[in-house]
């Protein structure tokens, strides 16, 4: 059987390629396309034999696409035009231009691909770009299914709600297909059970507000996971409502999700650099998403983590015996000096780059190098950690002495410093996906979270 020919668009550092390799699918990536030179350096390091086109997607002609004769398209278009916290420029955003070009090219190909996998952020499902995508797929004769899924669905204690679309060029629909609906749970192996799946957002409807289930998928963190009951009386700490606290409390008692402690590094002397500075404690204490190692949730980490405090990710309370209620009660009535003393008892720190990598499920065999200059602020380490990159910290600066680097892939490499260079993954292309074809359906494993979405009749993983 001939290998499936995959075209990887917005290839970044090669996450989809790596996952395709891990899926054991008999496939080859015939071309990867990205304009980011630093991301391309990392891609070439991991996939030296794959043709890498350092050009814009709009710069690829129809003839060039036809010559590739690909069977599959893997793509994660830029998400900024669709993020709920952004400007939501949608099709008017210049970063959507390349995606619209793909939709224009697709019906004109000499040979349509058999399969398409697309991933984007929550918000894409209510965009005009998505509507144009669905119209194009229907015109070309594709069967498709949409999903809104979070890694918490599969036991990973990190909220990261994402949109997925899978499509196939066949007359028969997917066994789990729910026409006009966006599934918010994983399909069951039994097609009849698919009808029992909760769904959201019929075609044509907007999704400006999350359903109750989506709120569970994309929720914030429970403030004190060791508590068995909620605080009683009028006291509400950290400016949270009773409903919000109750929802978080219930989520952190969900035994189907792993505890954060399973993803943490051992405490050591180097951890001191990750503790929150006094200024941040005093200014943002009531806004922090605080979790303990026994918690089963954390918020989505962004590239601003470690630099901006609010809304960029959770912080870890390492003093596990201290109760948040006792620290935050009446804290706003204290002078700054006493307030700082009280907050310091929590021993709050940022998650380390390695720990975030663990939560994002970086595979050990996929080595992504991020060499940090000693003069760079350490917050830069986080900017690409959530985007399939790895910080390597040199132990020596001698140009003549071999330098030992610590790699996130739990490996070591030795380089001379004059051979070292700096690699940064493109922040728009951070997802690792695994695509397998079985019974003409997809199995998707998003290694960013170590979670798998099974879309086939029989599967073993």
C-alpha cells in the first residue's frame, strides 16, 4: 500500500509531522510550509529530509499544489483573528488571508485530498472563516465533523478548549457524525451511543456564550483543592462568586483528572528563581489563579506567562499546609508589610518551563531546542514553552569548552558554544497532532496535552 502523501501547512516547528510519525500511519509529509525562519530551523533539525518551503501560502501556485499530489492536509491556521480575548478581526484580519487562499485553491485542485484536519481556538466555530470553510467542504463533497474539546476530558489537569474539524472525501458519513452540530465529547465506539453525546452550536447559530459543559471544559482553577467543603458564611476570598467557587470545587474533586503533582519537578535550589516577587504578590494577589499540587486543574498558559500575571496561567502554592482562606481573609485591611508577610507564607511560584512542557505533553523523542542568551530575561523562557519549544541553559560560557545543555526531552547534548545558535518556535504554530487513518476515520492525538481523540470504529489506544 502506497504511503499517504501529507501536506503540512503552517508547519511551524513540525508538531503535526511529529505526531503523524508517532501515529504509525503509513504516510510521508511531501511538503511543509512556513515563513518563520526560526521555526523552520527547528523543523529542519527534526525533519532534515522533508521539503520545507519557506514561503507564504499565497505564494504557492495552483500548479505547485497539483504537483504535490497530496492525500491529506494538516493545518492549524493563525488563531489571533478568532480569539475571544482579541479583536476578532475574522476574515478582515490580514492573518486570515492565507487561509482564505487555501479555500479558494481547494475546489480547483486536479485531485482533491482524501482527508483534512484543522485545529484552531474556541471562537473559530462562530467565525465567518469557519462558515466559508464549511461551504467549501460541502461544495467539494467532503463529509466533516466539528468538535470543541479540552484536555481535561482525558484527565490532563489543564484547561485549553480547542476547535477541531476532520473531513473526508467519501460518500459515507463518519460513524459518529452529528450533522450540523459541534460535539463536545469524544465519540463512543458504538455509533448508537453517539446520539447520546451532548452537542453544541447548530450550524448558523452564534456561540457568544459557552454552554454549561463548555464552561466545565474551559474553567478556571479551584483556589484550594484540599478542602472538602466550601467556605461558609459571607466570606468569599479572591473576589469569586459562590457559583464560581462551587463549580471549581466540583471539578477539583473529579477523580477522572490527574493531580498536578504528577507533572511537577522535584523541588530544588533552582526553584527560587520562579517564586513571585513581592511586587507581584501585593499587586495581583486577588487575581491569581492559585493551585496546589493536589489540584486537578490549571488554566491555559499563554506566551505572557512569567511576564504578565493576570490571565496568563496558574501559579503553584508550594506551602501545601497553608489554607488560602486564612491568608486572604481580611487581607485588604492590612498594611502592605503585613500583607506581604501573610502572602509569602503561601510560597507561590510560577510553573517551571519543564512543568509546563509536561502539562503540554511534549514527547521525549521530539527535541525542540531553545538556546537562551544569558542576558535574556528569564520570562522569555516561557514565551515559547507553550509553543512546542525547549529552553536549553548552558552551564559554561567558554567558547572553547564543550557546553552541556539540559534539554526538555530528558536528554543531554554536548555542543561547543561557537556552534550554538538561538532557536525560537513561532507562537502561532504550537500544536502537536497525531493523525491516524483507520476504517476511513481519524484518530487524533494532540501531544500538546497528551490526549487522544478517537474517531474510528475500533481502536486500541
